[in-house]
C-alpha cells in the first residue's frame, strides 16, 4: 500500500493541535483516542521523508583558529595550505619524518594502473608514483590551486615524465573519469576538503569496482604528534565518514612514525 505523505503530514498536524489545545471537548478527546489507536506505525523511511533533514555542514562562530569554522559530522574542516607551503612539502627532512617509500609500498601497485593523487600539491608523491605505474599507467595530479598545477606541469617537463596529467578540480568535484580510476591517494589532504561529502561521492563514482582510496592522516589519537588538532584525523572518524559514502574499510596500517594509512574499497 502506498501512503500519501501529504495526507499523513496533515493528520500529524491536526493530531498535534488537538493535543495542545486546552479547550478540547470530550467528544474531541474521544476522537483523538480513536486516531491514536487506529493510525498504523510509521515506516522509518516515511518518517525520514516527512521530518526535516539536518544540513550536511554547520558553521560555528567559536572554533579552532587553524580551522575554517565549518563542521562536517562533528569535525572541523581545516584551512588549506597554499603555494607558500611548497618548500615545506618538499623539505628534505620529509623522507625521514613521513617515510614516503612506506606509503608507496602500501599502495601495492603492479604497474598499468590509473592513480589519482588528490591534493597533489607540488607533486611530491605524484612523481614518486609515476615510475611505479610505468608507461602503461597514468598519474592524475589533482589540484584546485593553479600555482600548484603549474609547478607540477613544469616538473613533468623538466623530468621528462610523460605519464603525469595535471587535473584542475573544484571544491566539490575532482573531475575524475567515471569508473576510470584504480586508486585515489590523499596524503594529509582529506581533513582540508571544503566539501568532503560531495568530493568523496565523486571519487566513489570515479573508482573502478574494487578500486581503493588511501588516506594518510596524522594520528588524532596520539597527543605526542605535534600537529594542529584540526590537521589530524582519528581512525574512527574516517570510518564514520566513509561509511556514509559507501566505501568499505579494508585495512589500517600504523607503519609510519606519526600518521595512519587508511585503506578503503569500492564494492565490486
């Protein structure tokens, strides 16, 4: 039986008016009692359609100074690092501090894959992935900042790397081909996405069946990790946020000095 939601909403409003009305007569109370006992239980899906939905995002005036004041699923979204941060991204100490070779090994690339380095920055990981996918593979260096994209294009030309493609994204769309990507890597990026739900929905569409998303994020659970709190992510928070997208948690690796490696899969 198909229920008329508009009619159902009207019944609820009338019922509520009868409950709160202090001057109802005896026969009205009898009618109300009859309505209460004859109305069928409300299906959860119908209730969700009738009741107002909470917005995906909320803005708070009081927030972390390193955050945007915009919150998603209880988590404040961090400010984005701009082109002025390129020297920090490319610092020589990063090899020892973050062990990029360990991250690359965790990707288990066999060659020939299409990999999206989302939030590629200056291409620190992009140009380390390129030889691992080989000439038959491709690295999509995805960025929203033109200065970062220009840096990637210049480096590809200088290094004579032909399997790197710079991709201009928007805040809500990484502009990836539907069902065309084997793996998406985000290193210290996800917590900065201004629209994580929209971006991750697009990423899910871009992944091939069985495709993977790999997050590298500083451990929020560890107070000894000396990074601003809004630039950290806990394992449970990432799991919660990926669950609503429909990506399944496959593995968590704690092989880095201060970051999680979190791997999720698109169902086959």
